[in-house]
């Protein structure tokens, strides 16, 4: 190893391992990456259980990394922010494997005692290690040979290459967070107790103002006239549509945000929902393919469980098998 002159960039082996010219693996990037990864893990796990799929946290971590390390601390380099988002996304990624498997154990009524909890945690850790071990030999094939362009990685690279827009993008992201919290707050308020143990205000207090009786949980006319609950708005009833065309929107920004992220491919998912709600379910009800005990306002829920899900899962499996072939 050659001697380096004072004031000159370091060369040789140690320069390749420990870069002194640019900030990269710093204490601030590592600590912020871990903390951000923990927060994203909680949020994305909850979102994944609600909407059925997870989102990549790399872009979020890159934007917030610019906002905090460069916008607030005024010292984040592109390499430092890349380390930050890599650590945060690594902490966050295992939630995908967990939320798609662990809930099945609850559905199967498996005893998840403290001992089993640690065994499950160990299995998750082993799964993460195996995933990293398998991706190492596959990286050359996918990246260097086939030149596959992973959408999330391309998006993160675009963010990292536009450092001037980083703080501004973080402000937009935080604005979206605040808007979503304001929209979703009344949904969560009824779950919180106020003075005297009474639930706090929620959307469920408003149906009378919209000309419909409050939902008291009873079956029949009361349940068929509800237009607003703490979690859903029955837009079809507001528009005067028949009850078997039960057009319901969940009061949550999660679905809108997920649809916005998927972009044009998400239109295929939207098309499937329109086909189910406006074509398949009404036809099944009007053709009397449902039991006679199913009322008009119950048709959508019955069809969702007994028609839409089996048919949709079959189409997914069929498309996947044909893709493999």
C-alpha cells in the first residue's frame, strides 16, 4: 500500500473500503435509517393488512432522508442518503413475508403463545437471511445480463439523482400524511373513550344529517337505509341506485393512495371491481342465483364472499400458470 501525501485523496485498499472523500456510512444516516425503517414497518404492515399488498419503503426513505439529512441537518450527501434508504427499506421489507403468512395462523386458530411467537420471529429472520443468500447469485443474471429494470429501484435512483428536489418532495409527502390523518381521524375516534367512558365523535354521528337513520346494527330496513357509518359511505344510496348495486367507499386514504401508486396497471384492478359491482353481482341477484333469504342490500356482501373471491382467485391462479407456461 502506497503512502498518501497530506491533503491528497486517499488511495489504495483502505481508500476503497473506507471512503474519506464523500460522506456515506455515517452515524446520522445509520440511526435515522433504523428509526425510519421501524416507523415504516409499523405503518406499511398495517396498510398491507388493510389493502392486501405492501408498498416499497425505499422511495419514502429516500425522500425523507433528503428532507432530514440535507434539509434539516444540512449535511446529507447522495451516498449518505442512499445508505439511509437502504437500511430503512431493509428493516421494512420483512413485513411483507410476515403479513402474508402469520394472519393465516390466526384464521386457522393456531395457538400463538409466547414460545411460538419467538419461533415465528426466528423463522422470519431465517427467511430474510435465505432471501439475501439467494439474491446474491441471481443478481448478476437479473441486473447485469438480463438488465431488468425494477420500478422501485428506478424511482429511488431518480430521487437520489435530483437532490435539489429532495426537501421539497419531503414537504409534499408530509402534506399527504397530514391530509390522510385528518380524513381518517373520525374513523378512529369512536374507538377512543372520552370522559365517562363515552366514545368520541365519529362519522357514525352524521347519518341523521344526511336523511338516513343511524345504523343500530339491526337487520332489515334500518340497515338497508344507512348511508354513512364510521368506516364507510354508501354512495349508491345517496345517488338513488338500487340496493343490489351497493356502491360503497371505505373512508380511508389507503386505497386511493395505493391506486395512485400503481398508476396505469391499477386500472385493471379498478376494471375488475367495476365488473364485479355493476355486472356480475347484479346479474347473480336478478337471475336468482343467490338464496331467497338474501335481501337486496345483502346481495353485494354475499356475492363478494361467495362469487367474487373464488372467481378472482381462480383468475389470478390461471393467469399465473399461463405466465409460467
